[in-house]
C-alpha cells in the first residue's frame, strides 16, 4: 500500500496515511474538522530502481563486439573438421 501525504486547506494541518490506491483523495480534517478539507498532495516517491539495466542518466557505453580468435576454428584450418581449408 502506498503512503499518501495530505494537507488541510482550512488550517494547514499535515498528515501521512498508509492507504490503498482506491482510497478517496480527500477526507475530513482531524484537527479543525473541516469537511473534505484534507486533500492528497503530490509528493516525491521513495521508490528507487536498482541493479543493472536501468539507465541512471549517464551515457551508456556501447556494447563491444568480441574479436575472433586468431588462427583457430575452421577459418584457420586448425580445428580438424572436414570443412577446414
């Protein structure tokens, strides 16, 4: 469940509530009792993505391509398979 921040438009009281996503965006103020005055505020999330694969703002390095091994495999004729040479 997300943590929501509320602020009373009448008296300025602030509170945080752990509620479901379907909770109403306004409720009565517990301090001044103003009806539906506690409005949900837009706030910064504490959610952070971590781990490889998530872009954080720096320029990603281009993927390097592996270089073929010199003198090995069918192209070099040292593998011994019927396709060599």
